């Protein structure tokens, strides 16, 4: 029987990649980082600068949630 210490990885990083990233890359859906900046929020269309894609975390999370259900 192995010790508890031997059954866990040494680092605090997860052993497997996060499920959301795996699902997005496996399905061919674009991730947030691959979206081009368009001058407005991808979710609510609020005007933004030419670098940002979302006006805040709530819109980015809502975009991800909606993308998950429209696959």
C-alpha cells in the first residue's frame, strides 16, 4: 500500500488540464483569448478600447456560459 504522500503530485498544479479548455479545444470553439478585439464587449456591446474583448469578468463569464450551451 502506498503512502498518502506518494498518491498526490508534488506540485499544486492540476495533473489534467481544466475541463473547459479541453472541451473548447476539442469542439473547435474559440476561446476568449482567440477572439479579436473589436472595440466593444463581445457580450453586451459596450464600447471599449482596441485591446479589451470584454468590459468585465461578468460579461466574460456570461459569454463562456452561453457558448457552452450553444455548442
